[in-house]
């Protein structure tokens, strides 16, 4: 028995001893009918109970008899949360009828979430057994499940809580459903209400879409229903922004295709059957890496998808076209400094969504440095050890993430014109950078310098200041990449650097 079912059984025993009737409602019913053990967008094992009488005044007894933490969330509504002591931290939410059962169900967002099952029926049946005959379904939720549609429970429910407009697309994305036609019209006509919604709740829905297995569908649905211009106008600015010939798509389409590749890359099951990505020479440690939590409870994999979708948002505002030439009769399109502008724009966007500073810093750095790999070598030549060291030093702690972003960017840029031999060469380059960047010699990047700042000042008659820092930074790069190995070589390098600096200043 799962810990959530075990907690539910103990709670049922507590209620039975006090003649309290209860019903399992909402997403747990929906997911049991769909044979889903995890609720999309909710904590693992999260189950909602509707009770005919409150337990707020009994929380101490409830906690003791269920061996769980009992927290009063909303005393007026009789809303109590039970949290299991197990490592899985399963929980139950207990609330009291608002009126009667049918009127309470009628106020819920979508028909697929407006079903209930008596608690005793829920518990006596095997989790895999058919439960349809026990379901209370006044709004046709089971029919919607069979038709795979998300439909407003009754007119006006979406407008009672504007976040439900966003949630409709989240459910359609996660469950692989479609939004029912009349519900889609309501969403399209009332999308501006999202402007007054809680940013934190909007962020939760956004992350739920991006953390799903098909976020590109969700973003395109937001666009189809007119919500993307409201939520992420930075992305839609690129809708009609053309790119140079080496890019197959406009800026916005390019970013959405990059999101698609990031999704395929992040999911091991999808990647293993993907013709382009199944043979990537990267081990399972990358799957573990992408599951690390980086901020707002989100994984590196989810953040990679978000950044892939936003990495070129600086392009529309930095676009310029050079004068026509014989080689380029329409001029050359450029996006100078789009990486820097995009970094600032994504910082503003994620701040608007109330994301954590950690999330914002990671995303901003990835976008700021996403062009760096293409600048590390010329004519497909392997980059130097020094260049790789400096990349991992400057882009830490998202160096690997930025390399994966570069892969998604490359694939999305070429689209159906992808050349297999060129792609294999590019993969080899990324693999080489990863291999050398992640397997340095022991102590290579952390050992003390051969020459310290005091020795530099004394030998060359310099005063403390920024120039000393620049010299030592160059020396550290040279030592880390193996160019300098002895103290004599260190002094030789410093002398050359000082000579160049003097020459630039016009000194003899």
C-alpha cells in the first residue's frame, strides 16, 4: 500500500469513529480513471477530501490518530492539510462542503475535475479496479475524459478565477487533451483578465507547462488563444522577425523549435527513440544532472527548456541590415549584442513571474553566454585547453547547461535543412568540449599560482591596482591550460603582457 493510501486509510478510520462522511474529489478521481498515479501539477500523492462536517477543532486528535502533521490552512473554510511523516511527504487536503456536494462540484474549474467518489467506496476497491459505477458525476466529467477534452464545468466558472484560464492550457498540455470549443472562446475573449492574476500562481502554471513532456504544445496553445502576447510578449516580438539564410525559421519559430529539441533532449524515454538524439555520446550522469533542483523547485532540465524558448528574445530589438552588396543584394542581417540584451530581458521577465534570484541568475547567464561556444574555435578546429577552461570558469555553474542549449540552438537553426555529416562533426566538437572541460587534471584549476601579486609588484615596480589583477588572471589561464608550467615561464609571460600594455599606451 502506498503511503498516501495508508494515510488516507488512517484518516478514514478517524472520520468513521466520529460519523463524518467524506468524498474523494477532483484530480485524484480524474487520475484514477486515467490510471495516472501522479497528479499533474500537484505534489505526489496529493488527494482532496470533501467532508460533511469540519475537523478544524479536532486537529490535535487528527494528527495523533493519523500519525501526520495537521495544519489549518483556512479556518473559515474548514481547510486542513495532513502531511505524512514518510520520506515521500504525501499529503491530504480536507475541506468542508460549500453548501452541498453537487453545488460544491459545480463551482470547480473543469468537468474532468468535478467528480467525486465516497471515501468508503474509494478504499474498499482495488486501486486498479473499475470505479466508474461509484462516481458522482453531475457535469459529465467521465464523458469529457473519454473525449479527451477540457471543458468549463458551467458558464462563468473560468471568470471566477482568472488563473483558471491558464490552467485549462496546462491540463490540456499535461493530459494530452484538447480544449473544448466553447471553453476556448471564453479563454480567447477574456485573456486580458490574466493581467490581474497573482504572479506567483501564474508562475506555478507556467512552470507546470514547461516541466511537462510537451511544453511546445502548451506554448502554441497560449499563442493560438491570444494569451502569449499577454504573458510573454518578449517571445511574440520575434513572430515576423526574419533571420539570415543559415536560419530556417523566424526568430519566434526558431525559439519554439529549440524548445522542442530541449524537451526531446531532457526526457530519456523520448531521447532514446529520437533519430537525431538517441546516439548522443553522453552517459546517464547527464540525466541525473538535469534532474538537479536549481530554483523555484524546478530542475535543470525544465530551466533548459525555458531558456531554449527565450534565448533569442533580444534579436528583434537589435536587428540591423547592412547595405546591399554584390554577394548580398538584400544586405546582411545582424543581431549585434542580442545575447546581452536578451539576458537583461529574461531577467525582467522572470522577475515579473516572481521567480527566485537563483533561477533568474541561471537563465540570464545561459542567454548571455550562449554565443560563446561558437567563438571558441575557427573553421571547426578543436578549441584550445585554455579556451575551454575559461568557458567553464566564466559560465559556471551553468556551463554544461549552456552547451546543451547550444545543441538545441544548432538543430533549431537548421530545421529540415540539417546536414547529417555537419551535425556529427558539431556533436563531436561539443563532446570534446564536455570531455575536456569536465575532466581536468587534479587541482588544475585550483592550485596556487607560480607567482603571486606581491612578487609581481616587486619585480616590475608596480603599484597595487586593477592591472595586477589582470596580469594574475592571464597567468592563471595560462597555467590552467598548460601553457605556463614553471616560474621562469610565468615571468616571461608577464613581461610580454607588460610590454604589450606599454606599447598600447605609447611608452618606449
